[in-house]
C-alpha cells in the first residue's frame, strides 16, 4: 500500500478525436482523489510512467505498472492513487460501436480488468508521442486509437484461443529475456512450427518475433537504472540494438521520445 497522499495534483489534457475522447493525465507523487469517481462510458487507460494503486468498488485494490491496460466499464467506481514517482497516463473514452465490438470479443458485458499491454508497446508509444506535438494530428491520432482498439479486441478474443496457443504465449512471457526460437517453442507445446507461426500471427496480429520485441521494449521502459543495462537484461544485444528497434517502432529515439513525453 502506498503512504497517505500529501497532495492531489493532476494535470489533464483532453482532446476530442471523433468519435473518441482521448486524454493524458500527469500526476504528482502520492496524488489521490477524495471520493470514488463514476464513469459515464467505457474507458481504457494505460500507465506510461510510474505506478498507480487503484481501489475499485467490488474488485478491491490493485497496483498497475507501466504498460498495464485498464478496462473501465461505465459506472465503475474507483479511487486512483499514484506512487512515489507520480504517474503519466493516456486514455480513451470509447464510443458505442467500439464498446459493442469489445463486448462481443469478451463474450458479454465488460468488467473492470487489467491486461498486460507489453505486447502492444509500440502502438501505445506511438499514440503517446502524438500528444507531445504542438498541435495534435487528429487523423493520425484516430488511426492509432483504432489500431490499438483492434489489438485490444483481439486480446479479449484470445480467451477462446486453443490451449496450446495460450501455452505458447506463457512460454514467451516467461522466457523473453533469453534467445527464443520458433522450433523451441513448438517443441515445448507439441505443435508443428509452421502451424504455430501461422496461428499465432492470425490471433495475435503479429509474428512471434514481433511479439518478443514488443515485450522486451516494454520491459526496458519499466526498469530503472542505465538504459544499456536494462536493454541487455530485457533480451536485447546492447543499447544500440534496443535504440534501433525503438526507433523503428515509434519513429523516435528513446531520448527524443522522453523529450516529447515531457512536453505533454
């Protein structure tokens, strides 16, 4: 549990990107709100930096780390509190069509939940970087939001995926820091490598190699300490390797991204 908040300072920025409302919120360390806030629609929120602790009525208290995706159904009551570093969040208020698509993928009404957004890291970073520009590029922002929602819809649909595919995903999450080969994963779960590769891409929306790069990139950004050490620990060859992958995914170097994020 975090200590009692010393202040409640939040700096929101809200943009209308029809049919969505897109926003960012930067908070001071140990900031909180006095009363639970009820939502008027379905929201998705993502921590980019720092941690938050949130108490959700009916679901208890949970801690969210960077790249965790919060799914907040309409009328959810929650009280957020930030950690010692403060927090930087981006979020989207969904329209009815997007809400229905997610409910269909979920097999019913959406419940309050937290999903690991590491496999979507480049998508989330590109969306965040758009807020660092002097003027928001509305068409580009809408395209990134819709691409993110498509990935999220696929993730919710994964509950109906074959058991062996879920086993493959767990294997990748447990071993991403080490070299991983397709034949190795296929052997672990007893599936033909070609069938594994084709099914994984169809369900996840990207290849196993892409999945590993996304997860490793998120892991680097979650860690403290020198960037080079974090890159190696997360499974990259060195800092240069991480920087190349990061720039290819976002169009920015890590330092350029941090500068842009600071301007949000």
